[in-house]
C-alpha cells in the first residue's frame, strides 16, 4: 500500500515521498526485501458517487512528444497522492479538487478534460491520454527512467503544463454544472534520483504463471515510483536471472506481497 494524501500537498509540500507498506510493515525506499509474490488481478469500481471529493490530475511523461495522462482519484483517500507518484511521472499537476453533486462514471472527468485539451492549441505541445495504450505502456516508462539523461527540459514542460491546467480548470467549471471547486493550483515533482536499473528486465505483465503460493524473491521500491522484483527461486519458465520492473501502481493493484521471515511470511498488501 502506498500512502500519501492530497491534503498534505494542499499544505505546501512540493515533492511527494509516500509511505509504502507491505501489510503493516513500512518498507524503506531503495532497500531490498525478501518477499513471496503472488499475482492477483484487481479491477477498480465503475462509478464515483454523489458527494465524493475528487482530484483531477495530469501526469507528465517527457517522450519525444511529451505525453500527459489525465486521471481522477478520490481526494479523501490516504493514498491518493501516492498512487499518482506510483505511476512514475516526471511531474504531477492537480488541476482541481472537486465536490461532486451527482454520481458519475469513474473516468467521466478525465474523458471530458481530454476532449477539451485535444481541441485546444496545447495539443501541438502535448499528447493527452486517459489510458496507457500499447504505445505508452509500462516498458516505455521504465525505459524512459533508465535513459533519463536524455530527458528534455522538465522545468520548461512543467511550467507549460501549469498553464494547461489553468486553462482546463476554467473550461471544466464553465461546462460542468455538477462540480464544485474546493482547491486548485497544486503541482509537485517526483524524485529525480533513482537507483541504477538493469537493462535486462520484463514488466509485471510478463511474470510467468506461478505456483499457488507464489514465488520468493527480492522486492525493491525505487525513488521514482518504479518497483522491482527479482525471483530467487524457480518459476515455471526456469528464468531466474530476469528482473521484473514496473510502475509501483501495477504492483499495488495486481500482486500480493508477503514478507518472508525464516521461511515464514507475514503481512499482505494488494
């Protein structure tokens, strides 16, 4: 579980460094833990109910043409800001925190935001998406971090994205009569330093089918929102040398991790 609330950002925190837990045990960023990993796929709910407090966000990825991922998250959750960081962006901007006056679909806000921005002059500078397609998958994001020395000027892109957010907020408030603005104007960087990552890796989606009890290995959370799992025992593919690196968000939603202690394990996270 990744914990870091949006309200901490409202008080002026500029860099998000979330707390990460396996079960009830807080783990240190950059440290290896012997764990047992099991793949458990999960799906989000389909709606945001009336009365919810929701943050609309933008995540910046500095590809050749910079990509901005639009999304929304419950602003009352203790892990709201941390789950943005866990998607490994170079910069995060909260467009606004809203109170909903009716029940809406889970992705209604970001879909509306994408339509607005795709038809604006900002579409020449950024590509706006709401989901990560094949051309914007975990492997490409991991490779971006490995080759981070070739990044474009993040500060310039972040300043432009702040202007995009201001424009988008005004358009959203004009177009949608079921949102009440609570707060806006929040931008924060993700940590720019990251431990060296191996070139030989696969994403979490490529983890081979495991035994029911899972596979033992070393697990690490990096400073940039990427997680790494290195098996230390056989999987069905007998490939013991591969490292599995992915967005920490993917690990949080699609695995259960158990800390191993003298051939016993305790604690669980999903």
